């Protein structure tokens, strides 16, 4: 279970989150949307303990992050997996070494054969079978994301977090990554938190959508409800990018609708 | 690139810089700006390094001279050692580390963020605009900083000799210039100007041709410090041999 | 006031550095020592630094000998150059020049590597994967530095002496045996040991300062360049100051 209760945080004079409260349902996918600089990445960092809130409570899987000790924090992180915006892979290591890293760094790492098996399994599920010995520095953007994802799932986490999974990708690759995330969602059935500004991708992937604007949550609802929201920022994101068809589902907008 | 190819490339770059310098196609304003920046940046580090070294010279020197009862010779030894060799070399090491790496970092960022390419596309000459002023500034700054360093070094020696080891201040000051000749001072100026030129050319060269984003800039800065020092220390040997050859 | 700003910043940085080092030292013993990574790092440091170190040590030796000769000649003491090289070179110059070059080569590399990792969020990734980044990044480097630096220093001392001998005998025409006799009066094996010990201290300083500069670097390529810059300058300055303290303790009356 993940929740924020009256969380506020500022950097210098800039207050990034103002008294934000939200609950992210277990086992479901929530997409957090907002303009650049609205505070989306900050929420993600709060959830993994890379940042501490100035006030309020951040609760993840029963641990209150504001009061957690280093040990508790590290213990919690072992139950999470995160895909960073630029994948944050270690360039000096191979694909295999990157993916195996969280396993090898455990206090009592599993035997080599077990690690190899799990790496192969992970690579398989992200569509990169056989990539073990490749050098990370030679991979394309999409491939890097896949490796990053493979690394995030190898410890069988209870929560997966995504920081702008589509950033820096061309439309085709972006679509492929969205499809991959949907597939993972079906296979793993765990809680997904996705930070994005790509509304179309979010609608494909998420069960719930949460819109951040100027440090506050302006809309937080399941998809169907979100689509008919009247809030101007939500409408701004939706209009021209997404259209609702006659049965209340989403379809791609026509050229006229795009051009407005 | 092989070593020879690199040397040739560097030589070509240096030639371009020198041509523009000689034909006066550079801005005095920008040069003075860089000069003051370099002086400001390097002043404290140079002093922070040469001063303790002066202290150590006094320390070790006194140990030795104590054996011969020749403590009064310390002042002259210290000043000669500092003026002729220690200050020029140490000050230049710090200028390379602080000023040189700053040059490389700045030019490297400009290179990797495509600012230099943009300048060329606008029909301007990035070498004239960015490189030549920095090289001139470095060549001028180094001797100036050396003077500061030498003063600090001798001050440090004085401090240790008089206040820590209890030697006589008057004798120290009196003996200070015993063995120092005007030639020494000139030689130090020439040396540090040459060192400054080397540091300027190497640091701007490595920054100008930096590739590979932030990591490339890091590598370039790394190379600058090591290679500048390597080159000017070799030059130091040649210069010193020549100067003392000339003397005797 | 223009002076107060930098001074306050320097003090704040020193405090942060103290915190960084203590955090690191606390963590250092919590996990298995990374022997394999430390050895890899040690090999890299040793192999990469040695040629540069030897070359520079050699040139320091040449100039030391030349200057010493010309300084003592007026007093008729040119034969004592060997002793001068021993005292100034072995005891002081070689260790500090070795430290300066290590700071320039190894320190900058550590700082820039870590700074780039910071930009690419790799340090955050380590934290999120429940690996303490301080421990993971600094420990192997510190172990490698401690392992390798004394050997490098001793080797550079020898490099310096070889070059000194060369200049003394072949360029200045002194008697080789006399040179060596006087050399041994100026510096003994004990001094060599003190030099190695000094290098341990310098190595620790360089490693911690460089890693600190990398950890707290600012974003962008300029931040990386700046971190690299600070690493070498701060290491050099601190080493030189500590050098005086050590020399005073070891050689002072």
C-alpha cells in the first residue's frame, strides 16, 4: 500500500508539493501526470526515499519514510524496482552484469547458476533474449530501457516505479515500451507507479490517473472518470491528443481535431 | 590517434593560435577578463602550496645546516631554491591544475554543447574569440602568480626559521639576497612565461577538441593537468640546462 | 563582504566533507571488502600512473641536481650535491610530486567518473537498489590507493635518483661514487620508509577528497569539469599542508 498524507516539500524558495494527499491502490497501475516541473519526479523520489518530505507522511508497504532508519530504508528498497529516466545503467558493465547487479549485491547472493537463470528469464520477458554479453554502451535508447526494466524486475519487487519511461524515444519505440509495460502489468500483477507527461501512453497503461498541477493534485480518478473530468489542466492534456468515441472509449484524434 | 598524429594535430592548433596572436586579431578586453579570472582563481591555491613548501625547506635546511653550524646560510639557500626552481615549478603545477582545468572545462562544455559549432556557423572564428585570449592570459598570469608564490614561499621559510626554530630575523633578512642574482629573477620570469604558454595551449587544445558529453569533458580535464605538467617539466629541464649552460 | 562568502562556503564544504568521510568510514566495515574490484582498480591506477610518475620524477631529479650543483659551486661544495638530492629530493620533493601527480591523474579520474555517474542518476540507482553508494564507490578505490601508492612513491624516488645520477655524472661531470656516498649521507632507507608512509596519508586524502568532489558535483558537463578541477587542487593543497606537519613531526628537532 502506498500513500501520501499532507506531504509538502520545497527547494529553497520554490514549494514543489503543497499539502499533497493520495493513495495508490495495491496491484493496480497509477499514472502520475503533470507539466514539466509540476513535481512528478519529486513524488517518485519521495516514494523511494531519495528525498525526505518537509512535512507530512509518506507510507510505502508499511514503512513511514520520514521516520525510517537507514536500515529500514534499505530493507524497503529491496522490495521495490525502479526504471530511471535515462535507465541509469552502468556503462562499464555488460548487460548481464547490469541486470544481475541487485542480486549479486545481496548479503548472501544466490548461486551463479541461479543468477544466470534469472537474468535469462528477465531478458526474455523484456524481449532481449541473448543480450547477456553485449556492452551497455552500444545499445539503443529503447534497448537500454528494456535492460533497465529487466534489472528492476529481477528481484521480484512488490512495486515497480517508472520515471518517464517514454522520454527520449521515437514514437515507434515509445509504443513498443508502452506495450511492454502493459505486458509486464499482466504478467506480474503488482503495483505500478508511472510518472509521465505522455497522456496517450498513460491512458494505454494505467488503471488510475493522477494529475499534478503547481504542487497540488487536481484530479485523481480511475480512467473512465478522468476522461470526462472538467478540470482545465486535464482538458488541456486530453484535448487534441485523445478523443472519446461513441462507446466512451478512447480513439486517436482526427487530423482536424489535432489541428484544432 | 597515434602519438605522432596527436602531436601534429596539437602543433597545427598551436600554430593557428600563434598566427592569430601575431596578427593581433584578438580582443584585449576579453584577454584582460580571462587574465583577471585566472589570477583570481589561482592566487590562493598557489600560495596555499608554495608557502608550506617554503616552510618545509626551512625545516629540512636547518636540520642540515645545524650539523655544520651554518644556520645563517639558510636564508640564502631557501631564497635561491625557491626563486630558481621550487616556486616556478610548484606555482605552475597549481596554475595547470586550477587555471588549466578551468579552461578545459569551459571550452570542453562549449565544444560538447555545440556552442563552438554554432559560433563557426555564424561565420565567427572560435579560436580568435575563445582560445587566443585564454592562451595570452595564461602566459601572462603564470609569472605574476609565480611572484606571489615566491613571496609566500620565502615568507613561509622566514616564519619557520624565525618563529618555529628561533633563528634570528635580522640575520635571515640580511642574508636573503646573498646568492640571488638578477639573472635568477629574469630566468624565473622566462621559465614561468613558457610554462604558462604551454599550459594555455594544452588546456585550450584539449577543451576545444573534447568529445563525448560530460564524460568527455571530465576526461579532457584529467588529461590537461597531467599533460601540461609533463610538458612543462620536460621544458623546465631544457630551459634550466640552457640557462646554466649559458651561465658557465 | 566579498571575502566572507568564499570563507563561509569553504567552511561549509569542510563540514560536509567531514560528514562524508565519517559516513563512509562507518559504512566501510559493514560489508564484505570488495577485494576483486579493489585489485582491478589498483592495477589500473598502478599501470596508468607509473610511466607519467617516473617521467616527472626523473625531470624533478635532473633539475634538483643541476640547481644544487650551481648553488653549491660558489661555495666549493659541488661534490655534496648527492647529499642535497637525498635530503631535498628523497625526503620531500619526490613524495609530494608523486602525490601531486596521483592527484592529477587518479584523483581527477575518480572525481569525474563519480560526477558523471551522479548526472546519469547512477548513484540514485545504486541507492534504490539498496546498495550504499558511498561504500560501493569509495571503498574499492580507497583500498586500491592504499595498496598502490607506497609502491608508486618508492618507485618514483628511484626514478628520480637514477635521473639525478645521470645528470650528475654525464652532464655535470661529477664522480659517480662520490655522488652516491653523499647521497647516502643525506637519505637512508628509513627516509624511504617515511616517504612511503607519507604517501599512505596523501593517498587517503586524495581518494576521499576526489570522491567527495565527484559525489557533490553540480549538474551538466560544466559540473563535471568543476568537480575534477576541485579534486586535484584541493587534494594538492591539503597534501602539501599535511606534508609540513608530517615533516615537522618526523624530522623536527
